[in-house]
């Protein structure tokens, strides 16, 4: 993938994430559409909006899985299948920020603007919204960054 293709993919991901926030797509546990989504479902929904992951099956998980040590490993394993891990300091728009939440990596959002600003869906927010990553509760929890790539999405 060329640098231009990567920027185009990342820009499209960020644009779609901003649409989810603007539309205030409601929080729905395991939801993956504009009718409702959770944090992982936001990413799957955006990939589907772009024509990827149409046959992807989201595994079952409890709405309080973040309270169980090690339960978040499945999130990391899925991102490693679909994405390229990059250093947090190299994050750019369209990248996925993964946060430690509770006892494991259990929350994620899509970086949509420099700052960085992310769009995410969290039960307590009740809908998709933008949040600042830097100098916020999220900056302390930000543990990893992943970049979606067409090569991995075309599986």
C-alpha cells in the first residue's frame, strides 16, 4: 500500500467516524451499525460501510467484560489480525486507539483529528462522541495504537 493509499484509507475512516459522532449513533452492546454500536462495533461498522468485514462475526462478550483480568486479550488478538500495530507517538487520523479500562484493554476509539481527538462509543456516554485523547482520562489509559490496512481487511 502506498503512502497516498494509506492516507486515503485513514481519511475515509476518520470521516465516517465523525459521521457516527455527528449523528449521535446510540450505544448498543455488540451493535455494529449506525442504528447502534459499542466501541468495537464502531470500528466494524465503519469497515462494513467501506465494504470490508461483511462476513466478520463478532464474538460474544459480556457488557462488563472489562471487570475480568485478561478478558480484553480477545480485543487485542482481533486487532492484531486486522491491523498493524504502531507506536502511540506515530498515531494519525484513522488509527485505532486502544485503552486500558477496568482490568484489561477494553475500550477503543478512532482518531479523527490532530490533538489527538477520537470518536468512541461508551455505555456511559449513551452515544458516539468525540473526546480529546491528550491530557484527559484517556491519555492515561491509552495503551496501544493499531492501523487498519487494506491487505489485512481483504480477508
